[in-house]
C-alpha cells in the first residue's frame, strides 16, 4: 500500500498542528511558506508524528509495532528508510546521516524530500483515523 497522494503539493492546514507553526514562526528568519513546509516536516525530525511508537507512549495505540513489518517499531526512521509499505514511494533516499545535507544541496532535493515526508505523515494520520473508527465499530 503506497502513499495516498505523492504528487508535490504544499502541506494543507489540517496536516500541520498549530504548535508546529508557532514553533517555526518564532524563528522569523524564514518566510511564511518555508515555515509551513518546515512545520509539516517537524513531526518527522522529532519523531512526534503519527507514528505508532510515539502514539503508543500515550496509549493511543495498542502496540508500537509497524502494521506492515512484524517486530519492528513504527517510528520516523523506520517509515522512511526501512518500511516495506512505503518502499515504492520512497525509492532511494539518502541515509539518515546525510539527509539534511542532501536536502540543502538543492531546491529540488529539498522539495522532493519535504513532499515525501509530508505525504507519509498524511497517510499515517489517515491510517490512524481508520484504526480508531474500526476500533469503535
């Protein structure tokens, strides 16, 4: 199962928490557009997104494990670099140690990685909502 929408697009308001925008906006050295993109990527870099490992800490998930990869925790590193679920969408992304350097090498690199991360965040959020609905039913 791939990402619902992989085409490059600007993050939508519902994809970004207000706390992220306030954090990024506090550093008024970036434009509003850059702040929006950074805020959309902040959960990935902090690990505080819709990842099961993070949600499990607060008992919002029954297990921290990835639903696709048995015995592996679903966190930002797993999702982007190891998860079978997103393998087709991710393709070959530079290793974690060189990701920021790679992103800073060019505008296209930055745009492609940011859209990929935001798309994954959006898909994880959708999956979380679906699990919650199925749990209620």
